[in-house]
């Protein structure tokens, strides 16, 4: 892995639950930081018979994000890149704490606003 391959800027966001004016819970996404990374599209994976969309087939778009190693990224976070949101599915240490490999799946606009 060469540092020069970290040529894309991505924004990490964290999910927070707040109270709305009427006392109900409201989910908001807070910007955490912007990082340089390497992005590799992985594949489309067919998802059939999902509970929330049981009447149709959908595809899940997976991507791999390589960033410099850090300890403040969690599965509750998401990545915003190129006007798309990605849910973090796996975080893997690479090269003895030099990098992190993050596997994430793309969320369509409806999913991004509902989660």
C-alpha cells in the first residue's frame, strides 16, 4: 500500500439520538472528520426477501475503503462519498496498525434518511 493511493476524500459521520421539541427521539448524523482514502468497488450482491422490501429484489453495492489506522471508527458510523452514504460492515487492521480496511454497503437515499 502506497500513501499516494489514498487519493479520495470521504466524510465519516456518527449516528446520534436526540430529543425533538415534542420529546420524541430523533436520529441525526453528525460529521466527525474527513479523511483521504483509497476506494475499491467490490461487487453487487443480490438481496432477496428482505423484511423491509419483501416484495422485490434489490442489490447491495459493496465498497472497500482503505484509510490510515485510527481507533475512533465504529460500526455505528457511516461514510459519505460522491453523494452516497455507506454503512460500515467490517473494519480490519492492515499492516500492523498502518491502515484500516473498511468494507461498507451503499444506502439508497430512502435508507439513509430512515436509519
